[in-house]
C-alpha cells in the first residue's frame, strides 16, 4: 500500500497521468467543475481498483476497433514528465534522483523504435542496466543523507518498494532472455511498463516523505 500525499492522492498509474489527465487539463479550460469532478472520480476509482484506467483506455480502443497496442503506446509515453512523479525539492540529491528516473524511463520508452534493430537494441539493454543501477544509487544517497527516510514509520514501506523495483528489474532481464528465444515482443513491453510503474511508485513515495523534510536538512 502506498502512503498518501497531503492532497489524498496516492495513485500510481501511467495511463491516468499521461493519457487521461492531459485530456482533463484541456477540458478544464472550458469547464473547470466538470474537469475537477472527473479527475477526483477517476483518481478515487483507480485508487480502489488499480488498473482500472488502463482497462478503460483499452476498452475504448477496442470499441473503436483501433489497431493500437496499448502496452506499446504506454511505453512510448513513459518518459512524459508528469508532475505526479517529480520531487519538487531544491537539493541536488533530489534533482539527481529526478534526472536518473527520467533517464531510465526515457531509455525504456525508446525500446519500441529499436527492438527490431539488433545492435541498437543490445546497446539499449546495456543502457537500461546502467540506468537501473544509477537510479538505485540515487535512492540510496537520499536514504543515507536524509534521516526522515530512515524513520520506522517510513523505512519499512520504502524498503519494500525498493525491493519490488529490484524484483521488476530482474523480471525484465528474464523477459529479455525469453524474447531472444521466442520473439514475443508484447512480453517485453509489458515487463518494461511494470519497471516504469515501479520507478514511478518509488518516486511517488519519496515525494510524499520529502514534503515532511525541511529544505537543506540533510543529515551528516
């Protein structure tokens, strides 16, 4: 379970934040009340039923008989800089974390364009491995330098989701090995999206805790 932000939002959903919410941002320009009502309702439903928004978008696409592969589309959108997954802090450690997370998601988002190009794809796999390592290093630096992240009320859940991120990265690696045997590209996209989601989950949780940490208050 993810800790709640101050505004009550604890949802981690790429389809909600990079597909639906931008549409509501446009609606808000002409009908503020409707946009806010829809935003709150979708946020609440996604919170109670994780995956609802993805099913909704997928259902709409199928109803329109659109020849669109949702997993691939979501992966292409993975690098979209949603404020939901950005930690607004002035300290360089948090800026570094934001950048490393963006870099990893950007590399993952390039997979659909390069998966058929074997040399480029193999290089991208190496880049992803480096991106995972650098993101974990950035997370560890924050754990080490900011005491609030080591408090009992936070550390257990933060460590849990850090382990989930590591687990998803290993699963992604296994999926890639399977792809070289069976060429099932959708499995790669699905696994990559899980890795993106776990990255966003870590960012969301750290963002929640960071709001309780005074600026420039790193521990020695």
